């Protein structure tokens, strides 16, 4: 039995201890609600379009930002000059090539004391380290933003997004080892919308009637306008909702249907969103794309990194103001009930204009022709020979070795990130993963590379499991919610449940990761390699990130001129490079 297992049984008591020990966080200023309009993130323009795709040149760096009209403009982080970063508009099967440039400062704007690496057997990354992960993408590992593949100030790297997948709502964000929580909190996140031709024929609301909504939480305690982030490993929950970068915004809408791409972009906070006295949420898609038919949702529950594609029809609500509310408590355990802190019960406001609405309610089309979503398989009824491997993967709360900064940490499968890989599926194989949650919290579990199906959840006896016995189930399996029955890349794993997913590992071999998407958990140390192996027994390509001295790979990270401000010379040079990397990356 692993020591981690023995400790896990103490988990509930230890968690509360850890929480008492945490420093009291400041509270935000009392900011006037609905004092500013909701902005729409700008759409990135390609620097050039060629037969082999759209080329972009994007800098991660310091940006000017104002969270609320009563606060001054501050320096935080962003992509392409703004927080949130610009939106990529991409088309299925048309590749996107991005030169990511790093001009992040040598000294981080948020606390990153080197002590944080205790017990983790690796050096602290430089403050300016940055690496971009495209969340939801079917992708070659060299382009995936592996956590050790960071570049530092003055460096650039080109990533290739082939877009060979169904249309979906993706987002891109920073993913540096042990630093994701601070970098994302500082502003490094944006949308990547992938569409296809057929989607246009559905007649869904578009243009100004389509709005991405990245909901995040901040603490804005001071008149200097800077968001506060503690030096902590425990989950962080801000008390002010920030939507598309603005605290408590309002959105003026017409009395007609809108399409919203909801994204929970919080570090750790779960959301349970409602529109009391407002129209219904009709969810048309989840993380990995469309459902066959819209799903009526009363409460939209979203863990960090989950997306929901939602139609809201304001027809018949002329002249009304409708508040988007949240009731998800902290900590979140998946049970009904509880409530959010006062500042987070109201997220944003819709003001439905009196003039010029629609003439009739919106009729949502069937999405079947675009979704192509196979019926949800049943665990007991999977075709013979489909599943090559079943993995039982416990998540646990354990004592951190020798740490003075964090008494406990969450682990996957009792192991830390730098332990030998254990999740090593064969390429093009299908596996069943049982996510066995022994902790008192819900964890949003994310796998890179794939879109999977959630088959079921089933309560089990934690006590007997911790003793090393086979899982002892305490009830019948429960189907996932209707809006969790489509393609998912992030699933809420609730305490005391075995959450079972069916996952295929397509096309690419090499090093990816799977992790909890509560960023404080992910950073220490609830993230593990996911190494997809070739079928012929040959070794997979090494993990990206060789330039950092931790691994070796063939990947080039170029240094730029010292005074680089992103707007590129030497851009044309990238193309030669790109050819080279492409060949290299697909040569297995
Ligand atoms: C915040 O300000 C509003 C409006 O001025 C006021 O009604 C409310 O009581 C204030 N809340 C706190 C906690 O001070
Ligand atoms: C913890 O500290 C002890 C004593 O200094 C040392 O022997 C041990 O290797 C440390 N453990 C880890 C995991 O760093
Ligand atoms: C859980 O397992 C423990 C140890 O095997 C047993 O004593 C206990 O009765 C079980 N609880 C339930 C609810 O079955
Ligand atoms: Cu977690």
C-alpha cells in the first residue's frame, strides 16, 4: 500500500486544518455593480494567410487594464496587448500557426517566492516563463504547451494548430509548471473558437448576437486597482466576478436570441449559474462541441475550464433587467445547496432594450447534422474488444514532504508530476478511466489531447477503498447530467464518487498531461504526465522542454533581440523553421 493511501483517510480533518492555517485573505472594495458595459474580446487578425493556413504573431506581456471605472488603470498580463487576450476565429481543417513571443517581465507582478518548489525536486522556473496551452485541441504534443516547454522573456516559439476536429469552444491559457495559477490570474487567457461550414447553415445567432463570456474571480482590495493574489497553495477564490475582464458588467441586449460561449475561467471557483425570472438556458454544446439537440438547463454548473455553448432568448423581456446569479459555494463538493459569498452571488446584468426585438421567439434548430454525436455508451454494454485498458485512478490529499509553505497537497494516483509516467495508453486505443475521489472536494479533471464521454458516476465506500480493498459501491450508477453527455475534456469528479469516462487517444504519440483544473491544485502537484505510446513498442518522442535543461527534445526556442516588442522582424524566418518543425513532429 502506498503511504499516500494511508494519509488519505485523514483527508477531511486535514483539509480543515489546512484551511484554518491559511492566512486571512483581504476582501474587495465595495464596487458599484452594473457600472460598465460588457466588452467583447477583440478578434485576432492573421499577419498573413497562405495556402497552408493562417499565420499569427502574438506577444504575451504586460498590458494596461482597468477592472472597474472607480479604479485606476493597472499593469497586468495579457496576450496580444489585452486582457483577456484576443479571440482566435478558426475554421475546421484550416491550420493556424502562431508565433508566440514572450515579453513578460523579469520580475513577476504577483508573488512567486522560490520556496514554492519545496518537495518538488525541481528548480523554480524564471519569473518570466510562459507557455501556451490550447485547451480542447487535438494536437501534436510539441504544440500542446507542455508545462516544461516554457520560454522566457525575449524568446519565441511557433506552435501549429491543425484544427482537424469538430467545431468547438476552446480557450488558450498559460500552463507553466508550478506557475499556471499566477500566470492565468495575472491575465493570460483568451478564446479560440473553431467553426465549420455546416455550422453556418444552422442559423445560430452570430456577429453581435454571439458573445464569449469568460467568467473569472479576482480580489480587488485596494484603490491602486491591482488584483490581489496570495502566496498560497490552497485553492484561491476571489470575491468579485470579472467577465471579459470587467467587474460586474452589464450587457445591453435586444429582445431576441443570443449565443453565449460560457467559460469558467476561474482559478478554483465553481459556478452554478441561474437567471431567476429570466429566460431559460438552452445549452447546445459542451467542452468538445455540439449536442444533437439543445438541452434545457435550469442551473448551469461549471467547474474551472468547463465550457457551455448556450442560447438565451430575450424575446418577450423588453424593458427588463435580468441578473445572472451564482450559488456555487466554496468549497464545492457537487451537492445541491449552499451559496456563494455575497460579492459573488450576482455576476452580470442583462438589460433588454425596448426597441426592435424579434417578431417571435427563436426556434433552436436540431444540431444533429453538425454534431454527429454518437449515443452515450453504457459501461456494461461496451462492444467487445473496444476497451484495451481500465485504469483506477484515485485522487488524494497528502502531507507535503518537508514543506514550510503547504502542509498538504492533492495528488493523482498517489504520485507527483516528476514521478515516472503511469498513464501510458497506446495510440488509437480506447480506455476506461475510473476517477476515484477520496477527497472532500470536487475536482475538475482535464485530459489534454482528447475529447471523452462521461459514462457514469457511482458512490463508493472510501474507508474500504483506503484499506486497499476493491471499490465497494454504495449505490447504483448514475448517468451524467444531460448537458454532460456530449464531448468533454474536463469533468467534475465529486467526492465519494467513482466518475467513469470512456476515452480514445487518437493520432498523436508523446508527452501530454492530465490534471485537476483548479489551478492551485494543478500547480502543486495534482498533474501527471499522459504519455501516449506508439503501437510498435518504440519509445515516444521525448517531452517538449529540452531547452530548460530538464528534458531533451528537438524543439527550437529562438532568442530574440533584447529590445523586442513583439511586432516582429525576422517573422519571415519563422517559416523555414515551421517547415522543419512540421516534418520533425510528424516523423514518428
Ligand atoms: C456597498 O455599496 C452599496 C451601494 O452603495 C450599499 O448598498 C451596500 O450596503 C454596500 N455594502 C457593503 C458591504 O458595504
Ligand atoms: C526531507 O528532509 C530530510 C532531512 O533533511 C531529507 O533527508 C529528505 O530527503 C527530505 N525529503 C524530501 C522529499 O525532500
Ligand atoms: C465501508 O467499509 C468499511 C470497512 O470495510 C465498513 O466497516 C463500513 O461498514 C462500510 N460502510 C458502508 C456504508 O458500507
Ligand atoms: Cu483539484
